[in-house]
C-alpha cells in the first residue's frame, strides 16, 4: 500500500499490465485480479482499471485467436454441414445479443467468451464494445467486494464471494441477461411469423 501511495501511476500501470496478461494468456486468477483492483484502488477508480485491463487482455486473446485459427475455422463453418451453417447464421444474426449475453451471464468461462467469438468470425469492434460494456456489472460487484477486503482482514474475518448471489446483486444482473436474450427471442419469433 505504501508503494502504491508513493508511485500511484506506476502501480496502476503495472497492475493493468499484469491483469491484461492474465486474461490474454487465459491464466487462472482474473477474479483475484479484479478483487485486487478493488483492494488497491477502491471501487472507483478500481472498477475502471479492472474494466480497461480485462477488456485489453480479452481483445489481445481475441486477435491472437483470429490471426491463428479464426479465418480458417470460419471458412470451415461456412462450408460445413447444414446444421453447422444454421448455428453460424444464428450467431451472425444475433451477434450483439450473444456477445452481451456471454459477458453478462457468467455461465461461460471468461476465456471461452474471448475465444469463441474470434473463432466464429465475430467482428472485432462488436467484440471489444460488448466486452467493455458487458463486464461492467460484474466488475463493479467484484471490485466493490475487493474494496471491502481491507475491513474484512482488519476484523480478522475471511472474505465471502457468495455476495454475488445476494438478491440485490444477482437480480439486476439476471435482468440484464434477460434484456440481452430479448432480441434473440424477438428475432426468432419474427422469422417464424414470416
């Protein structure tokens, strides 16, 4: 903490580079990094640092996957079986909603949500925007938990990440997920009516 106070700008830069590296190389520890961002820098600006670092790392991984296998795999999917082509078209038709849903609903591991869009041919700008915006709710929650860790440690207690399942936190996140699913549902209903 003393180092952070004496070298705030350098501490922020080092933290963000390490966090982006964890995400870019799909290393375990992104949740710990988010908590650390809150612990070191408080909820604000810690959440901002966490969002920028996580988005940067995710974009690096997306680009690495795209340059490595993305074009080849996307071509294979276009010429694959009719079922594979339907899945690809469904993702293409609902790209924004699917990208936001992967970010808002933490049922898809973060590294999978970074790789899958690249391998399925999602556009980079949609990926970057949906990542930056879609991780905001979770980033704020985990950063605020991290910001409270100092008080937890001072009291001699152990941290409880079960906070994410508290109704006042979980219900708004589920509401955002429902909003992300709504365009997919409406799109499929419109196609059925035609």
